[in-house]
C-alpha cells in the first residue's frame, strides 16, 4: 500500500505537468516542452525561499509564482510567438528547456536539494500504507485543479473563450476574442501555476535540474494516454504512469521503471493514438 | 566578379572533395595530436547530426533519438571487439544494422500520430539508454562502462594510433557517408522527401506512400549514428552511458539547427562549430546547456535554414551580380514553341452510387458520374454541393460509405491516395504545391517518381539503372514542358514563377506521369485572361490527345467553352448531366444557381422562369 | 446608388484582397446603409466570401479602402472590429460545436465585457428572436440541425450588439421554408436599424429582403443597383452567368 500512495503521488506530479501542457495546448495549439523545467524552477525558488532565506511560506509562494510566471511570459514572446510552425516550436521550447536546465545548474549546482514541505513532514498511515502529507497534498491538488479548471472553462466567459479558441480560432476572433493576448495570458498563467506547485513538487522530487527532462517526457506520456486537451485525461494518464513506474521499480527493479512506462506509451500510440478522452478528426484535404 | 565566375564554372562537388582531401592529409601536415582528436570528434558528431538532418530537413520529422542509436552502435562495436571481432569494417556494418533496426522499430509507433509524438517518443529513447545498459549490466559493464575493447583492425592489420591510421578510417567513413547523402539528396529521392516534407497530401497524390517514406527517412537517419557509435567506441576503447545523455542529444540538435537541416553539408558546418567552438572552453561543461539552449532558440526563431541557408543566399547574390544563369526574372509572356502532343491513353472513370457522410452531414448522396477518354467532363455545383468531396473521394483521401469507383477495370474506392495515384490518377490542387530550391525541370520530373522507379541504393551508387531512369526523367519532363509552352523556363527556380506559370507547371507535372485520368481542381482560379486562354489551349490539346480530363471549375465561361459534358452537383447529389447546351437550358440547374424554387413557379423554361420571377419581385 | 440618400455605414472602395499569393478580389466597391440590406450576389468563386473576410479583418487588404462609420479600418485587427460594431456570421454555421447553445451565446457577448450572470440576461433577448434556441439552450450546438445552427450563429453575432451584420450564405444547405424563416428575421433586424451585408448564391431568398444589389464575377463588380430598379431578373441571371461585359 505504501507503494500505492507513493505511486499515486508521483502520478499526481505527472498530472500537474500534463495540466500545464493542456493549458498551453488549448490556448495556443502548441506543445511547450519547457513546462516541466518551469516547474523545476519553482522548486528551486521554493528551496531558496524556504531554506536559504528562511522566508514565510506565503512570501515564498508568491515569489515562486511570480518568478515562473514572468519566465513563462518571456518564453511565449521570445520562443513561441515568433515561430510559426509546430516543428520549430518544438525546437525552440526544447531550447528554452535546455537553457533553463543549464542556468539552474549554474545557479544552484547539480546536487539534488531537499525542499522541505511547509506542512508536516511526519509520515502518516493511511489504509495500511505509509505516506507523507505532501503526497496526499499532491494528489488532492491534482484532483482539485482538474475539477476547478474544468469548471473555469465552462463557467467563465474567459474559459469559454479559451475553449472556443481551441475548437475554432477564427470563429473565436470573430466573436471579439483577442486570441494572441489570451494565448500569452494562458501561457503565463500556466507558468504561474507551475511556480506555485513548486512548493509541493519539490519535497517529493527534490530540486534537481536533471529531473526536468524525465518529468517532461512522462508528463507527455500522461497526455498521450489521456488525450491532448483533456483535463480528466491528464489525471487518469498521470496516475497511470505514476503507478506503472512505481510498481515496475518494486517488482522488476529500478532500471525497468522507465522501460515499463515506454512500453505503455508504445501500446497507447498503437492501439488508441488519440488517447482515452481525445478526439480523432477525419482528415481533410 | 571574373574570379567568382570561374569558381562557379567548376562542378560544385569539387570543393567539398578538396576540403575532404585536405582533412585526410592533416596529420601529414604536422598538426598536433590535440587538434587531430578534435577533428575526429567533429567527424563523428557530424555523422550523428547528418542523420537528424535527413529526417528533419528532408523528411520533415523531428526525430531526436540519434543519441540512442549512437549508443547502440557504440555498444555493438565494443561488444564485438571484446568478443574478438576487431575488424572495423565488420563492426561498422553491424553497428549500422543495429542502429537501423532500433530506428525502424521505434519509428513506427511514433509516426502514427505526427510530430509531437515522434519527437517525444524518440527523446524518450535517450532517457532509456542508461536503463537498458543497466538491465544488461553483466554484458555491458553497466554504469561503470564497457572496458576491454581491443584496438581496431583492418583486414588483420592493427590500426596504429601513432600513425594516425584510425584517424584516416574515421575521415574516410565520414567522406563516404556524406557522398552517399549528397547523391541521395540531389536525386529524385531527395525531391520526393522534400515534397513529402512540404505537403504529405501532395506526396501521396504523386504516388508516394507517406508512411513508408517517413519511416525510410527516419531509418536512414539512424545509419550514420550507428556508424558514428562504432567509430567512437574505438577511439578511446572505452564506452560509458554518460556519453549518450541529454546534453549530447541537445548538442546534436543544436548543431543540426545551426548548420541548417535542409542542406547536405549543414551537418558538417554545425558539428564543426559545436566541436571547435563551445567544446573548447575548459569550463564549458557548465555552460554547455545554456549555449545549446540559446542556439536552439535563436536557430528556431531566426535562422530557419541555418548558416547553410545564409551561405546559399550569399552565393545567389554573387551569382546575380555576375550575371550567371538561373537568375533572370522569367518572362512569362514569351511563348515557347508547342509541338504536337503525344497520345495519352486515358481510361474511363466511373463513379457508381457513392455516398459519404461526415458526422451528421450527408456530403454525397448516391452520386454517379462517368468521364470518358478524349473528352472534357466538367463538374460544377454551388458551395456545399460536394464537388471537393467527390474529387477527394476519387483520389482516395476519403473512403466512401457505399458505392464504387472504377478506373478502367480497376476498383479504386477505399485505396490509399498513393495507390490510387499509382493506378493512374493525377490531380492538381487549388494551391500549387511545389518544393523550394528546385528548377522547373526537376519539379516537373518529380511527377514520374512512382511511374518509373529506381532503388535508393542504385541512386546512391549511380548505377546504370539510375542513369537510365534519370535520362528518362529529364527527357519526359522536357517534353511535358514543351507541351505547356514553358520549356524556355526549364532552369528557373520553380517557386519564383508567377501563379499562372506554376499552375501550368502543375499540369505538366501531372501529365508527365502519363495518367489514365487527369483531375484539374480549379486550375483557372486566380488567373488573368491570358493565362486562362493558355490553360484552355492546353486542356484542349490534352483532350484531343485522348486523355480523360475531369475539370472542376467555377469559371462558367471556361466550362461552357471546353466541356463535352457537364455534371452538376447540388447538396451531394447529381442533379443534371449533359451537354453544355442542355445544361444551360436546364431549369433545375437554374434553380440551384439562382435559388429559384421550381416547384413554386411550376415553370420549365428560362423564359418562363424570368416571367415568373419578375412578377414575384414586382409584387 | 443611393437607397435612401443617407451616409453609408460601410463604404468599400476598389478593394483588392485574397489569400497569401492568390488574388481573389480584384476591384470591389460597395456600400451598406443603416436599416438597409445590401445583397452581394454572384456564383461561388466570385469573391463574395473573400470580400467579407477582408471587411471583417480576417484577410489582408492589398489595395483599396474599407471605411466604417467614417473611419478607415484597414489596419484595425479583426477582434477589434467586432468591438467597433461589425459582426461577421461566416458561412457553414461556424458555431462552437462542443459548447451548448447558451454557452455559444454567452461567448457571443464577449466584447460586452459583462460577467457571465449578466450576459445570461442578455441571452434572453436572443431567445425572444429565436424561440427554438431557448428550447434547446442546454444542448450541444453540434447536435442541432442545420437551420437551428444557423439561427444560433446569427444569435451569437447579435449578442455583440453590432451596428453592421455581415451574413455569409445563411441559406446554405437549408430547406426553402427554413430559409424563409431566416430571411424574415433578417427583415426584423433591418427594421430595428441594423445595417446588413448579405452574401448569397440563392437569389430569390436574397431579393426578398434586399434594398440594394451588387453582383460580383471573378472578383469584380458587374452590376450594382437598387433592388427597386431591377424589374427583370434576366439581367441578374446574365450577370450571374458571366454574360455581361460591363
């Protein structure tokens, strides 16, 4: 059971990355490779705030949120907006991811840093398994975000506008939606979210730059399983990846955990390429 | 300028060859060991990068798994050496094959969904390398690395590092591979790849199987990475998983983007810069990622063709200043001589009861038509009538819900577009889709890609079968250009031509494939009167030569002029089918175009219609 | 060409426009007056939709001018033209299929900058005009019939409280009786003072509401007259089939 909680918490982290991917995908039809790295920056800022500067939690939360929001905004303007086709956008966002990786290594070094959870760090026993408050918090956060964002998209005018953009960009423009500004805002918002989540993810994964790529890829697998653009899908996909990874490590050995996730990815791409909740469109000439 | 002109008079492959010979003889020039080593590493990096160039720059797919194939090659060679097979040629072949296998196996799933999935799946491979090494830890030495590699041998002779013999092997392999790449890329296969990259739809319509071609691009891109791995294993005689991580993978991508993915030598330029530039600084390792990230961002945003593209642009400017060929602005008004057209063997096209629904929308409803050789059959109808769907159906882009489509005796409904193209259906598109940087002649010749085939191996080795096909390509393309009156433009850059000429070029490209059925999709739209006239003449010639021409058009005057038969579609069904005179008189056609409801007026002739309408308006 | 001798709300002069390389509109001039319908007719491929796209800001203008409410709007981005009062109902009933009727309408009011709850009140006015939408307010737009989607598209545009409505082939794919209903609504809107530029292939439907008629063929105007001056539709039909020289 301990493994179950640990796996679910890990899966929640992947879900949170996938949620970031989805926000950007829906608003700009782009895949932001640097999403996970942005989250890693959040964990580093959390470390600095909590450990180095010993600031109160709320201040650190604001620091992390604002820092990453600005980074994300810069990324959109420099690396996403000027680039017209998807191929090159992947290259430039990968470039941003690499740059962030390198920069964080320069600033904070390459050793993993322990980020304390601002809540309790004492283990608790739940349903026969041992878990930590941060793990429960991650799980709850993932679920709450999926629900909240789902509601936001349906119940606010801005949310409807974002849904509209993802379905028919031109039609959205004709309803008066400033598509470009909204895309920037959504991008920055996904950054702000990633920064804030750093306080929760950091304690689970440690603040270490090299983890960014692994998070990015497994977050993508979560997306592939759940379907591009689907928030519930991100939840199902993320938790699946987390559980597969953890159980494979337990049963087969740690070197098999990534391989197991890869196998799941291949299976999904062969059997249901659009993901569980995704939509396959008829090809139009 | 005179210097430039003499420089350009020499065949362009002489220069890279001269550089290659220079590099080959570097040790003899007394260059020190450290530099020799850098050149070796640059060559190896260039090999890996060229694989990425092939799949990204030519096939248009961002496949990032080269680092994994490089690792596969390195471990294959290392293990072979430990097992006693130290012959370098054997190791190269084995490493190449292993890398190829890895490339194909991992490419298939990624290709099913498109660019993001391929990129991420291939990047995942890089993540897996240390894990797979660890799984087979006993054989591979795990994270500690593979030791015990013996020095490489060539036909029994140990390659002596003192004499820089292995250096020569590396340089020779690099030269050989780039020669292969160049031969492939400038051939019809290279053009086919570029067509595919630009528009998979266009590629399938000339008979290229998109899936197979993309996979081929990805697989061929895996080969040099495997070769590079084998060479790398033998340089230090030590292989460790750390050499194949994300830093390396990012360096490969950065080199590719920097040098220019769509150029044969871009990989060399990029690799040289990365190897001799940033890699030199001793504390570079710390800054490595920042630099690579920066290169990628700048490269993706600004240098969309890399430094190689800058180079080509500069060359073109010098060419223009020196007054060399291929730089005059074409004079479209000048009419080339037009010979009589060869006989075309058109086949009868039969569409029998086709229905197709998209979601709740019935786009085609039991529609039937036929088009005969030696005739122009026009397909007209208002918006939403299903004309485009019908055309796409015939070409194979959609599967019908029911009904049959026959070309001659062959049933083609449900076949994939490339297979329909190979049965003999040629089509033009509303927006001409022509790859950049190729001449008019080459663009037209690319229409023959599937009708007259030659293997890539024969192409690369310039075997007689290749030469024969190439000669045929050029001859047929020349003839087709003469038929459309554009042969004087054969050496111009195809994409530099005005729209009307590009349309004619597309028709020429369709004709060169000797199609059984020719589908012309709104060829006249956007053309001025002169251009429409030339087009009309061409279509008449094609018809008289026996082709089966299906014309989808909005230009009603043109249709009345050219068509032997007009089929009218409205709301997915055929509402009229007959000669132009009949259609002009047909009240139902009138009602569909003018929106007059026949039932209300009960009229049957145009005169009656007019009278009825004017009384309606007045009241 | 006065249709009432008031100043036009929209004035297009010598418009040249297209998609990328392709020129589809070569030289188009037309006017639309408040409270009047200008019908823009012609066969498909004549450039009617492209003209609307240029006016709405979706396509770039390469030459000529578009003046709205006395101001040149050629440089104004599309979403801002909506704010100024131009609403474009594209052909093909381009509503958001994955949203409900009510959500679609609320989104239509985006430029009003009101909260969702306030917009919901506004939506009631649209239900007055199109009762069928009120009945189906909770249904996904994608599940409705063509005619209902067309009404939704128009209702959506009206939520922005436009002064100029660009209607692109509202009769497309609809049965004649539904087309009549739609045209009736257009009449009502015209009475309320809305300026309407109506693009149609279906001449009879358009003529039932048109005050002024402009006919296009291959990107140019071949006929331009007040509807009242058209006695004989033969002239119109000739223009349609390209038999008119000028």
